[in-house]
C-alpha cells in the first residue's frame, strides 16, 4: 500500500513562500522515502468552512475530506506563516477542529515562514507544543525559512540542508512505522467503551 | 410511528423586530403551543429542562407536563430532555411517577446529560462525570420504578436502605424511557442494554453520524436480547419551517436562521439544508426530506420536530403547526408497516 503524506499549508498569498517551503519539504520527503502519495491541503480555500465548523461543530464538503486525509495520513508536514509571533489563526483553527486523537502517533514535520529570522523559535515555542499536545511524533528538526533564506546562498545552502535533514528524519520515522488504516473518532470511542457491565463497573455503579 | 414537537423553551429576540418576549409570555406560549399540538393531531409534546437564561423551559418538566395533562386529552407528554446527570434519580422516579398518575399514563420521558457546563457545578456535580452520572443514576432510577425496599449504594448519591419511591408507577408499569445522545456511544449502549428507546436529536449534525449511532444501538438492542435490531425503538429529532412554496419558506425563515443562537453566523441556510436534517420549504419538500430519514435510520418510532425557537413569534408558530398537521397527516400514509408488538406505553422490566 502506497504511503500517504498530508501537507498542510496555511500560506495566504499567491504565490506563497509557505506553500513553496511545503512543496520542497514534500519533495525531499518523497525522495527520501520512495513511492509515496502526497496530498497537499491549502487552508486558504477552507477558511470559511473552518469558521463554520467552529460554530456548528461539524465539517462538511472539502473540509471534511481534508480532515479525513490528515487523520488517515502516514505522516503530516505542517507549514504556517508566522503571525504575531505564533502560527496563524487559520493554521491553529484547522488543528482545533481536527478530532481529538486523530494525530496520535503520527509523525509530523513542523515548518514555518516569516519575514525575519528573529521569529525562528516559533517552531519550538508554538508548533512543537501544539503537536505534542495532539500526541503526534514531531521530528527533531523543524524547518524555518525567513525571507533572506530565499535569496543568495539560502535555497542552495543552509535552508536546503535543513529541509533534507528534516525530510530524512520524517522518512525514517514513516519507514519504521507499520501503521494500517486508522480508526476514526467513532471507532475510537467504541473501542474505549467495553460492554455495559464494564461501563457500570468502570463508572462505579 | 409517533409524530410530535419538542421545545427547548428559548427566550430569543425576534430578529425581524427586535422584540423579546417576557418569560411569562414564553411560558404561556409554550402551553398554547402544546394544546395546539394536540388539536392538529400530533402524538407527542416534549419539553426541555433548563436552569439558565435565555431559557424558560421548566427546571422540573413535570411541573409543566402536569399542567398540560389537565389541559389536553390525547397527546402524550414527554421531555427533551430530563437531566439524568444533575437530578437526583429518586426525585425523577417520584415526580415522573406522580405525573404518570395525573396523566393517566399519557407520558414518557427522555433522559439526557445536558450540555451547559455550569449546570453541573450548580448542582454539585462535575461535567467530567457526565457519562458515569448518566449510567449510575439510571441504574438506580430503573430499580426504583421496579422494586420496593431498595438497598442502594453508589458513587454519586447518599446510600438508600429499604427505600420505596412513591407513588409507585401507574398499574405497576414504569414510564417508558428514551435515552438521548448525539455522539456518545455509551448512551446508545445504555439504551440497548435496558431495551429502552434511543433518541438521536440529529438536528445539527450530518446524517452519516446519526446513521452509525442508530446502527450501533440497533445491533446492541438485539445483542441484549430485546428483539430484532429492526424493532429497536429509535426516535429522531427534526426541525421544520413551512410555507406553501419553498421560496417563501426560505425568505421567511432566513432572518431567524441567520442569527439563531445555535447555528447563526455560520454556514448559509442553503448549506445547512444540504448537510443536516433542517427542513425549510414547501410541505412536499418537508415530507420528502422527513421520509428520507428512514434511508439511514431505518424504520423508526418517533419523530419530533422543533418549531418554536430562534425568536419565532407565537402566531407564526401556531400557523406553522397548522401546516405541520397537514404534513404529518401525509407522512402517516407512508407508515403502512404494522407496529411491532412491543407497545411504547410500557416498558418490560
């Protein structure tokens, strides 16, 4: 079965350096891993459905599909622009509405873009804790790209090396995993339930 | 198959003129709506239980339902829902048994956990115990209606020694119980275990989810030996706004939808109509959509509609009920299948 990598990218402009970084990371991971299916999820067109989900509690259409893709992926590459010293609200909203447990044990590569390298620790103080909370396995190397990284000496220098290193770590994690289709929220709830006597006993009845 | 309406008793400003009914007006309107429900031939009127504004639903539904029992002749009086988590199961046993006598058996009830966080601490409970409270409290309630001199010790309430709840259920038949839940499989399991009804208020949720919960309940109902899965007692929520033609229905309902406390400011009315059981349209459209529920829930036993919410004024609700009466008469023509032997009036122990 071909492995699937879900790439979540929260860039808002067109073209977007966040998308560019996401593509480079996906490409490098595919190169390191061999045959793999890459599903790119742009959050911009999902902005309205995401706001709706916050209000209604359920996803419809493309958003439902995107959430399912991420939940079923063998690995996730998550890339956000830095807004006000953190991930963007749109990026966070996507992971806010993802079913709890959907990323449990899933290898995740975190990456971010910004206008200045002074934001680079956003990977460590914002993205890594978020995915730790979601019980994902975050690869040690996160990739941060400031505007200057796209200029002279950037793309063919330090940035490329970081991309390859992070992609290599993600590929190694994916290759070592033996994960089949993952249960969805309903199945997880069901598995946790047991039979009725258990329920009564567990709940002290 | 039973058809009825259920209310949450919200006191909401009418967005078309900014007018908010007083609690007194809302409460009296609820009585009028229930009486009207009987007049148009509905089988069930159900009220929610609430303890906080902006709701003027009774904190103890039997207060309203006993009043309605005196004002009506035929309609069955029920709840949507009775909070099994924060009420003392002893009081539920006694208050509802008393109601059962007053109503000559014309009642049942639906248990739910409630979804307002602060309600739990207001009654000395913890919302994180929601499921466990529902399971344990019902285990006691179930015994209190079936046994005298009950000895009981649980986690959540003070122990009982030789306790007999009074009055005893009418003719020794405990009121029929539905368990309502949108997304907790534990509640479907609980309903199946006891052979009680399972009600999915799937108003705000897409159908696929409801289909899985109902399928789970049906399978477990059979597993616990209460009968065939297809005979399991399923109820569904729904929500309608009717007009002679669909354009008028949508035009009239849109201002209420757009700012409604539950779904306002979110998806468009059209998107909501496409993905949830909300029915806004002509009688033909509402009939077609309602009949469509059977495609994913199977043949079911009770359909409750929400009609009096989001600030819709009383006269509009009463006109809606006139049209709903005609819709239900039409829906009944599709209920050709004979009722299973197991009657809803009583519950086997």
